[in-house]
C-alpha cells in the first residue's frame, strides 16, 4: 500500500496528474482547493473526501483524502471546533482510519492555537475515539525551530502517538537522521529555507518492511508544482495480499 501526503499549494485541478504519477493508494492532500475537473479516466477508480479548512468568504483551500481501487474512502463526522482535521474511513484489503491534518495559522483558529497545539488537540481528543489502525498525516506545520515551544509540543505529540502505537514513517525508515536532510517545505520556494513539517504517522506494526521517499527540490519545487514535496511510504502488509515494493 502506498501512502502519500502532500501540500499542493492550491491549483489542484492542474496538479492532480502529478499526484496520479505517484501511483498512490491513499493520499492526504492539503491546500488542495475545490476539485472541479473530475478524475482522469486513465487512472484507477478514485474516491475522495474533501473539507473546506477555513469557512470564510474568499477561502478555497481544502483538506482532501483520496483513494484508488481497491481502496475507498468515506467521510466520518467532523469535529466541532477543529477545522484543521478531516477524519476519514478507508475500506479495502485493510480497513483503517485516516486523520488528515492541515495545521492553520492562528488567525483562522477560534482559540488562536499554535500549529503544534492543533495537532496535540487531535491526539488528545480525537485519536482515542477510534479503534483499530489509524494513520495521522498531513501538513502539521511543525516542528519549526524558530518556535521552541511549538517544537517541544510537537515532540510531546509524537510521544503520545507512540504510546498509542503510531510512529513517524520517516523516523522509522531513517532512524536518527536529521529530518532537515530531506526537507518537505522550502519556504517561499527558496532552497536555503528548508523545513520538515509534513508527516505520516502509521501503526508501528506496518513499519517492518517499509520504504519511505521524500520528493526532491528539483522535481517538485524548481518546477513550481508546490512549495512542498510529497512524503511517500510504501507499506508491505503480508497476509492481506499486499506484497513489499519491488526495488527498481
């Protein structure tokens, strides 16, 4: 199963083909805007759930979760007071829940919560509501070194997720490697302003034979596809007819 998270920085109608090129099974896409052009007929059958993140005039940026056959997504009840999260149920060879997160600027949050505080709210209030496997993924906008308090809160959320059995796919695959060696955001598309703020947290038992890829500046930023690159996790799930990815 291939899991993808990507902040596409709007213009998703014309950028959807780039997502299809990743041959995703499940994709969390933030800032994806309204999707009006329909799905490419050459793709596998696609299902989608989208939610407007900021319900104010002039705002069109959505959180979206997309699935391709044999996987399907359906919406779960939204969380009052948490516009930054989209809960979705995935059905397929394995059934699980996706908590898609796009941490918003304080000005769009009623309680003016910081980025990391929004994810902490998801972990504390929403995660315990679900049994079975859960994936938490998206643009968490954290950790950011310029905000030590937010960085500490992000670390605490990661510990709480670990207590629930969820681990960062990147960390599970790379170990103690500095995440900034593979940034996921280049602020203002500048190569010298890197951040690693897009994350896939997956059940620890899924990481035994997992491959993680982070997009490159040359392919995704220099070509102006976005200011973010995708994070991709190929998960092998023996016993469900899903084989490990074949190395090229």
